[in-house]
C-alpha cells in the first residue's frame, strides 16, 4: 500500500511547505517567510461532522451488538453507551483514510497575528486589593 502525501502550498507564494511545520500552531513559509497557520473549519461544518460521526458510531455499535446476539434492553443499553466510542473509532478510521491513503493536505492561510479569540493576546489584570494589616 503506497501512501500519497500531497504537499501543502503557501497561499501567498505557492511554495511547498513541509508537513513537519504543522507541529506548531503558527509557522513561517520557508520560501517567502510569511507567518501561516492551518485554516479552521467553519462552525457549521464542524457541528455537522460531529453529528454524522456520532450517528455512524451509534449505527456501528447497534450493528455489532445485534450481530453478537443482543436483543431488547441489552441491545439498547450497549448501543447507548458504546455509540460515542464507535464514533471515535469511525473518526479515527476516516482520518487515517483521508490523511494517509487519499493524501488530502490541510489548507493554509495567512496568520493575522494574535487575536482575542485564540487566546494569544496577553492581558493585564488589575492589581489585587491591598491586604488589611493584622489587628
């Protein structure tokens, strides 16, 4: 089995970006030295993806429980408690397939710098109130 690894491209200059740079949140393009980051998925797409993976997980746990001979309340209980584990299993298999076999590279975008949303801006708290001297 041959794994195809598609190279990531800088959105600014089109140069190749090695995958080892993905270990950090932001990184520089080796060609044009622009600060880059991996493009985030939209919130709607993330919610839909989570729901689909959970449905697949519950379906997988139901089918496996049924094949093992569970019926009635036992099948319901096994499906209820093992569904999220099945969702994680489905997402891992899907991630390995998409990332390793198909070779889909993450999209990159220009990093606008620290913002309040990503928690990288330092903030100054007001000083603590003075202590009362012992009486």
